[in-house]
C-alpha cells in the first residue's frame, strides 16, 4: 500500500523530516519523543510512500501533516475513512488547505463541515533572551493553585476556540491541565487566588518548546502586563537551551505586538481547521 502506519524502524526517516524545520515541526517532534512509533501508543504516524516515507501525517486528536504534496495528501485522505478520528487539522497553510480539500472531496460533509477555520496563524520563534525586562511574579504553577489555574485555562480555551471544554471534554481537559502543572509546563501570575496571567508549554521536542494558552485577565488587558510576563516564560525556555515558538491568529494584533517586543520573529504560516 502507498500509505502505512509507521513503527520504530522508521524513527530515523521521521526524524530527518522533522529536523528539516524543528520550529514548524515541533508537534510531531514531541510525539516522536513521546513514543508515538511504539506499539499501542496513543496516536499514529502514517507515512507515504509506504516503503520509504517522504511525507508523514500525525493521526490523533490533531491531524498534522509534514512535508506533504499533492500525491501524499490525496493518499492520506483516501486512507482516512468516513469516520473522522480527529478534532482539528493543524499545520502549514498550504498543506492543511490541500489535505482538508482532499478529505472533503473523498468523504464529504464529515470533513467539509468544519466548525471554524483559522486561516492565517503566523508561526513565531526566538532563540535569544528577550530584549525587555521580565516580570518576576511569573512562576511555575503548583498543584495548590490548580482550581484557579484551571478556571483561567477554561476561560482562555472558551475565548480562543469558541467552545467550552467543560461541555465538550470535561474529564480530558481537566486531566490535561493537571498534567501541565505536574510536569512544570504551566506558568502564571497568581495573586490572592486569582490568575492574572497564564501561559503553558505545549509541544516540546527537537530543541523547541511551543508556548501556548497565553491569557491575561480581561480587567488587566492593555496595561502592559503581557510582554514582561511573556519575557519570563520565553527566557525560561531559552535558558533551558531550547528555541521558544508559538503560533497566533493574525487578527490578534495586540498579541503579535507583544511577541515582537519579546524578540519573536516570523517563521511560517499555519492554518487550523476546527471541528
């Protein structure tokens, strides 16, 4: 077959594809590091062509293409089947747009009927310490602050994705936020039991850590809190020897300005298709 599920014997080939651009491919790099090629691991990596893959796609909660072209995109779409197994398609704009088109052509409304599309999401990154001062109030979140942090995470998710995770996936989202805290990947400013700022490290792999879930309490927006707080998170990543990356909706001009103040520069363009 032209498409097959990859296994540990394909690790070197997948790593070569991912390493071609560690910033743009950090999600798949993180899944590779987490053992996605092992038997019974959550999620799968599919490769095309089967014998010597030059294109891969991660199939899990997110569908993430890497180095796909017209032939591989159509082959992956043909293989997917009529029951959609993922909640979003995320990746480089050209690849996501093509894969979404192919899935829709082959299988119809199951894939064509997206809930929302974020067409332009600049990917930004920096490997240098920020040129602005940090906010010393930003610390790693601990279990004792879970309730406050979880409430802020729900608010961020609902605002960003126009979907309340307590309705769509209450147990899974609660477990996810708990894992972020337990693994030291949740950062925040918390005063008197209230979260003023939060940010997480999502995908980590290939020498890159992707910052996500950035949120400022609505009453404090526009007061200059975000940039110094982001500087603290970013510098924590850079001091660990990694490049800090993120992607952001192009219409969120205040956030983009904040990231530029912290030294982030453009590295590519993502598109996200949400179901």
